[in-house]
C-alpha cells in the first residue's frame, strides 16, 4: 500500500532497458533491478529482395503478357469460347456454322456487358461461321444442281 491508501501498481518481472545505459537491458524481478544485464541485440535488417508481406500471384493467363493468356480461354465469356469452337468445327460440319454466327453475336454483346475478354474469339466465330455457312450452302446447291 502507498501512503494515500491506494494499492501500489507492480511492474511485471522481465527484461527492460537498463536505466544505467541505453546499450543494454537489465532484468527487473518485479520489485527491484537485479545484477543480470545483457547487451541489446538488434534484429538483422530485412532483406530487400523479399517483401515483408505476401505478394499475391495473379492467376495463370490473366495477364495479356503471359503466353497462356492467348492459349487458354481464361477470362473470356462462355459465349465467345462456344462461338470460336462452333466456327472452327462449322468449317467441316456445316450445320454448326450458323450457330457460330449466333453465338458470336451473343458473345460480342456479353463481352461488352460484362467487360470480359473474348471479342476476338467472337469475331473469329462469326467469320468462320459465315465461311462455313457459305461452304455448306454451295455444297447443297451443287448437289441439288447435279441431281436435276
């Protein structure tokens, strides 16, 4: 107890800066300073090549400078991916070609609305869909003309 009747605040035991000198620490046992002291050991500086916080790694293919961005259909609308494949297959399986045109137009609208990539695949789907439709129509006309 102190003279004013209040309980004395005790400092917990532990290592504290030495009041006799700033270059060392001294052990306080909770009531008095002891003879045990130690020089202050500074932590080694953090290396500059490693950040102190984790750096998020962007997903594969999310950056246009990444080669996988151009090989994988990541970050594109589903309609543009479908339009591209329908257009490609529509060159050989002609009934698919008109669907490539429809999906390509839908993909352009979806790409503009959502902000996702895919305009190139959508345009590819439209162009190959038109070419596949023309090839299919010419084959049908040629086959019909031979039959008559």
